[in-house]
């Protein structure tokens, strides 16, 4: 019996199960393809952005670094670093004194932006997780109802059904379980692949943002002659780390 014959011999309920799983599979693959394109563009732009941004920092050209971060909107790293620089950009432009509070504000801006970007990166993973978890059960539902239908047919014929008729009914019932597994296995693989990749991108954002904050703390004061900033930050750090030790 061919698959076309199986489809033609299926009841309405079994056909409905197959259609539902086909939609689940198409949806999960559409999400996976769009997610892969999005992540690839982000990584590609980040690979171009990172060396140039690092060169600007080494040459102490913060204006160029800010403009570069604002230009590369598709890079996850550029968006995070740009949010930090946006907090201190007015102060740098006006040659105002950058205090420890300004650096803390930039760090909080980075954290907020990272939450937004991480949510964007994870968008659609719930569809893959749901497909991978539920597709086998949807197929099993079709199998269960198919077997019930096959036994009802045998009972209606008084148990005189041929072996071919019985095996055909069982094959019709089991095909939905097989289809469910074919839908679920790729969805689980793709979910784990994207989850691991997003974790790596999150580490990239965290590491680079910490590096930028350290750069602002160590370099901005001396670069623009703001010894007030350096002294204030060191004073706050000393007051936080020193003091009476309570037993």
C-alpha cells in the first residue's frame, strides 16, 4: 500500500491530525529559517563592527566609536555598546565631568538593552519547543483513534475481516505517530541549536559591555583631563570596600 493509498483510506479525523502536524512542521521550519537569517546577519555585522570599534577605542576616538555603534543597528554587540555610549555622549560632547553615577547609569542602560535584545533573540523558540514536545502526542492521538476505528470495523464485520484489511487499518493508524516523530525530532534539534547559539551571543554582549564600562572607568577621566571623575570613583570605591568590620 502506497502513501497515497494510505491517505485516501484515512478517515477524516486521521487526515485532520496529519494536516495539523503539517502546519506545525511548516511553522517550525519557517521560524528556524528566519531565525537563522537574523542571527547570521547579526554575527556578520558584528565581525565587521568589532575590529573597527576596538581601533577607535585604542586611538581614543570616542566620537567615531559612537557613530559606528549608531550605524550598525543589526549587530547585537553594537546595539548594546551604543546604548552605553548614548548615556555619556552628551557629557563627552559638552566636555562635562563624568562621575561614577554617570558610569553606573551607562551600565544600567546596557543591562536594559541586553534584556531587550535577548528577548528578541529568543523570539520564536517557544514555537520550536512546543512543536517538539507536542507533535509525538498529536500523532499518538491519531494512532489511538485509528486503532479504535480499525477494531470497530472488525467488530462490525463479525470478526471476519481479512488479515490485509487488519494490517491496512493498523498501518493507517501508525502513520500518524511516525509523522509526529518526523515533525518533533527536527524541532527539538533546532531548538537546542538556537538556544546554544543565543547563549553564546549573550556571552558576547556581556563580555563586550563589561569591557566598555571598564574602559570608561579607566580612560575617560584621564583622556579629557577629568581628574575629578577618577578621584570621585576611587573615593566611592574606597568607602565601599573599607570601614569597620563588625563581628
